C-alpha cells in the first residue's frame, strides 16, 4: 500500500481529531474582512474557505494565489495556508502585508519560517503528510473551517469511514479523460481533484464551474471521459453530458467525502499506469525558491 493510500484512509480518524481543535480565530472572526492565500492545493482550499465564510454571513472574504497577490485592498486579517510552512511565495506575500493587519497561518508543521511572520497559527501536525501529494491536510482544514463557520459536520468522519469500506465504483483504467465540476465552495474541491489526477497519475484532467461546462469545455467530452460532479446538480446538465457518451458521476455524499473518493481515483489511476503516487514527477513537498 502506498503512503498516499494510507493517508487517504486515515482521514476519518484525522477529521475527528481536527474537530477537537479549539482555536478557530485563524478562520476569521465575525465581521473581519479576510484574505486567504495559498499555492497549489492550498490555493484551492483558500477558494473554498472564502466561499464558505461569505455564505455563512461572517464577513467579506477574498482569496488569491500567494504568487499573484499584491497589497492594495484593506483587510483586517490575512491568512496563509501552507502545509510545509516554508513555501517561498507564501512567505513573500506575508512579508508584504500592510502593517497593522493581523496575519495568521494554517500549517502542518511547527517551528517553520511562516511562524515568524504571523500573529497566530493553527498547526494541524497530526494531519501532516509524508507523501508529496496532499490529501488529509487540506480536507482536515476544510472540515474544521466548516464547523467553525457553523456548518454541521459531526457525521463526516463516520460517513468517510463507511465510504472507504465500500469498493471503489469504477475501473479507472477505462477512462483517458477526467473532468471535475463544482459550484460555490465545491469549485475549489473540483480544482483540487483535477490536480490530484495530474500530480499522481500524469493524466488528462480538467475542472470547471458546474454550469460553465456547457460553455465550451464539453466539446472534448467523449466515451472515454469521466465527468465527476461535486454537490448538487440539475438533471438537464447530467443529460447533456451523458449525450456526449461520457460517464457522469453524481452522488449524495458530502462534497468532502466526494473529494476523498477523487483522491482514491487518482491513486488507483496512477497504480494502473505503473506510477508511484507518493513521488509525482517533477514535484517536491514544498516549493522553496533561491
């Protein structure tokens, strides 16, 4: 069993532990104007957090890639998400935050460079990973944030465990094209799922906002496509996609459990191609620039 698979299957227990964390201030106090920053997987988590927080009515919330963000707008708090705590672009962004702005970090490691640049940190070291590919750290961050924002997530660990106990529903080797669709906070999950396929399996994957898929991208859907939908979806969209010959996956699982299933797909696809999902080509645990 790969390290990535072990970490995927640890998520029910890790999520349960995440829900015991007491300090939630890094997710933004009610009324604060907040910016979430990240790179790669963490940028997609930041997108989901911003959508969840605004939907909960807790305050204006923006999101940006740390590598692209420049100071300009006023924020009460800037939150950096960085599993390793030493991603170069994240550190550079935090260093340029306007004086007087609260700076927070969500990380998987203690005593790294990011902690010298922030006022407070949430360290989910029990959710850190040995694999280069992120799985349980981003999902644990989202589980805890959803609870902090008032969403009901108490049943998620049990739901994840039950899903892991069931066989995976597809022979992934039958597909050559993977598309993930989401809306609102689940669009960040769709982007993360597509990234997992590219990272672990070096395969053709895409992600789009749910209803935008018909505005062009559906042109490449074909019988070798698996189109995976996060959250709720209208039957007419499913029918339009199915008409291309593509396989459409939609279910009633919580979107984070659906993301866990997408992680399983990426690992299964990698292994079907003779690849080691723990060591993706050209990637390292953290991007550190000279």
